[in-house]
C-alpha cells in the first residue's frame, strides 16, 4: 500500500475497554485485546494524520538562517510506513514524544530516534529511502546504510532494548513519535532546532504540529505522553491542553550528548523516572 492508497477511516471499533492498573498513585490505562483488523485501522488512521500534516507543511516557507529542509515522512516514507504498520498496534497507553528528527537518526531512517543499527537490527525495519529535493553536500541521506552513529537514538533505543529484550514487549504499551517531522539546516549544514527559527515561522509550524499531535493521540487512545526533553514536554502539554484533551503529560531527560547530565548516565536517570511514573513495570518481559 503506497501513501496514495491510504484512505481515511472515519470510525474505529474500540474492540473492548481497557483495564486500569494501579502503580502507587499512578493509574494507567492498559490496552484491551486488539484484533488484527483494528491494528490495521489504527495504523492507517495514524499514517493519514501524518500525510495531512505533510500537505500543510509543504505550503510553509522559512527564512534565514534556514537554508535546507528535509522531511523524512516524504523521502523515507517507505521505512516510516514499515515502522508504523509494524508497531502502531492500537491500545497503546504511553507515547514517547521527541521534538524533531536528528540528521543521523530519523532523517536517515524515517523512525523517531532512528539510529541506524537500532532501526535495522532490533526494530527490523526495511524499505527504500530516497532523497530530499534539495540536499546539503555534507548532510547526504544514505538511509539504512548510514555509518554515522546518532548518540541520542542509540541511547534511547539501546535502553529499551536492554530493558525489554524484544520490541514487542516495548510496543505492547508504548509508541514513539516526533512532534515535528522536519529537520532544518543552515547553509553550513548546522542542525537548527524549531526554537531557533524566527518567531512567526516557528509559531505557524508548531501550531500545525500541535494539531496533528492531538489527532495522533486521539487515534492511538493515549493516556500519557512522555516528552523526551523539556521542549517536547512543554509543547505536548500546551497542545493537548489547548485541544481540551485529558491526557497526562510528563517528561524524561533527553539523551542528547550535548546534555552533560545525560553523558553521566542517561539510562539510570530514565529508569528512575519511568519507575516514578509507573511505566517501568509495563516494560517487563514477564
């Protein structure tokens, strides 16, 4: 099924109600038993939200310092669709939310925090990756053949690989998504984050992404969003509050190597935070 064949599904059969699990003072909605047909419907609806966001983002323009814009949800749609159809199963209660792609992660693979080895060897994602229409010579897209290691993604997926052993254990209750699918670069190839954009352009961009996030959360039936990094956490809280959605928003430290605290032991910090939130017990293989 290519992206033009993904049709809107207006209604989804819930397939039963979820079960609540108490974790101290934490109450999480555990997923009901989800049929194969419902899994396909949820994945299709999620992809449709992303395609509609793509259509809106194509109409935007950006001024200096932005010179190059990559959207892996276009040129890496094949691998991204593989990720969604494989792991966006419906009934997941926790959404880990990143801000936007890194140059050697999702920009290469189409998968959030998508360090190549983790995506290829653990998540078992396959597919073709093309190229953005305007490509910086120092930031070329080589897809699943990329040899540059993205530290943030390696830390993120490496942690859950150690904890869960198998992807199915993680994705039984959790999914991972980025608020904004675009990566921005200056003329020199320097990565620019959304907060570095001009105020008006940034606000227009993030308003569209906020709407898409609210739609994605509704499609998945998420009860808790965990922002990976303070910016993603704050943006999720703002977006879901503005949409009137009763979804709990929390945060976990970003694993970026630019964060000195993350370099001192991100896994221990993340594990303690997830235990505090009542999420750690959902990731057990037992």
